[in-house]
C-alpha cells in the first residue's frame, strides 16, 4: 500500500518550500519532492538576491506586500537566519509613464508610504542615475533584497523541523487524482515509488506545464530565459547598499537592479528578456549578446556605473550553468542565468514586473551586511526633513528623501 500523506508538494524551490513549510507548521503530514538537489541552479530560486518591494502597478500586489514582509521577518525570528536586507526602493522613469503612475496609485490605494519627486529634486536624490528632465522618482522605504538561496534552504529546513519529509533527486512522473486521494508517482535512483495524499501542490516552475498537461489542464504559461550582468561601479560609496536603493526603471529601455551587494564593487543589473524556452531540460543557452549590448548601452546612458569595456569571456561551471567572468578592470561580469521563469501571459500591453517572486537568482556567496530594517544613522538613504509611515513596518521610517515645498508629494 502506498504511503499516505496529507499533502505532497512537487518542487522545492521558493514557492514549493514555502508551501511545505506552511503546511507542516499547521500540522499536516507533508512530503516535499525535488527532482534535483535542494538549491540547484536549473530554475529560478537560487542565488543571493531578489528584489522585494511594495511598489507594483497592481494595487492587489501592493496590498499583499505588507504581509509578505511580516512573514519573512517571522521566518527570520524562528530560524535565526538573516534573509532580508532593507535598502529602500525607487521606481524611476518618465513622470507620465503609465507604469510609474500605476505604481504611485497602487501604493496610495494600499496605504503604503511613498514619496514622489520630480525635476531637480529627483535628480538630486537619485544621483546614481543620469535622468532626463522629464523623469520622476517614486521612493518607498519598504523595499530590499532577499537572499534567494538562503531563503529556500531556510524554508526547507523549517519545514523539516515541523515534521515534513524532503526527498531530493525525485522526479515526479505522474499525478493521478482519485475519488478520495491523489496518487503521485516519482522516479528516484533508477527505481519507481508512489505515495498518496489528500492534496497535491504543484510548484514545479518551468516543468509545471508538463504536469498540468498530463492532467488535462492548460494554464497560460510561458517559460523565459534570463541573464544578469554585474557592472563595476565607478563610485562604490554612491552605489553601496544603505545609500543606493534597489531600482526599477520604467518606459523604453527599462531595466532593474541592485546596489553593490553580492560582489564587492559591482552592481547587478538586468532587463526583462522574452527569450522563450521550449524544453526546460535543454542545455542552457549561450550568452544573449544582443541583450547584453542593449543593457550595456542603457547602463552607459542612464547610470553612473563605469562605462564597460568590450567583454572578454571565460566560460566556467557546468554545461548547464555557464558563467563568463571579466578579465580586466572596467569589464562587466556576465552571468547567463539558468533562471527559466514561468510567467503568466498577461498580454503584450502589460509589463511583467521583474523580480516579482520573493526569491530567485544565481550563485551562492556570503551576503553583504547592511543596516537592519528600521534603524537609522550614517547608512540612511538620505537625511530626512520629514517622515513617512509605511504599513509594512507599522512605524515611522526616517529615511525619506529630502524634498522642498512642491517638489515632492507623499
């Protein structure tokens, strides 16, 4: 007779590990199945940095964000792990850009404190960027960086601590719903096994489509391949976490990125790619040189990072995860990501917000320590002349940017 569980979770990435943790914490007998090893680099939940924020073009997401911050802090307290580094965040772009206005409206509707800057006030605050005259800055205190790989490991460890079972190298081959329970078959080590559960959670990332198709389901999913670039910062103090927030640029040539956090002296920047992945098991693609050229031109035009030289490649790593490292000062380090992110098809007119999951990136290194959320001092983003109240923290935050009368609005 197949072993019985209350719930089986397929996929031990960020979403699957979080689901297993919450189920186990509620006393459910939970099995977590991972087809590779925990923390692998083949999908979208590895690495050191993912953006977490309140600013979304959707008021629904903005309203959900405060609870997400609270849950990450609760997990930190329970586990003793450092997962979240608060940096503050800015959206930048043309003041009339629909995405900028939507983010501004969503924050206001969700009751999240924010500051809107235009003109000289915007340029003076966001000195990391060479912004055109018609650009604006939307600042929020409730934004930061999640250590993606550490989040996954911590969620899985706490799920196990609450009684869940984790089986790695277990590829699910079939999900067979029954009258009262669902049978889950999986292959491991050359042998087949099966279990039964009252409920099954599919959190298989790029592989979810296959499992859904076998069940006769056809959700609108597409899988994309992403890559990020690490550019050397000309002024490391200006780009340091604690002085530089996370940033998302809207409009034509949009990009998003991080202060110096993972690699000393380097900022991490990316653009959202639409490169489709038909088979998630296919070898990783080579570097997208057109996307690199486009991003490098954008960085040179809009940021104060050093103008990168012509890259020289030095492939490293496994055939599935290739990394090209710089060989001279001023040369960007390019990491073609094994991130194969399933994205709901929201139509060509909608922009899929980058970093919309709480955890997803690349390699595993010790995190840069910055000031914890809610503290003040020399690491503040700017010395305040007023405060804003953000619902995520339940307390006044003193790191709002300087503003003069009429130049910014909360």
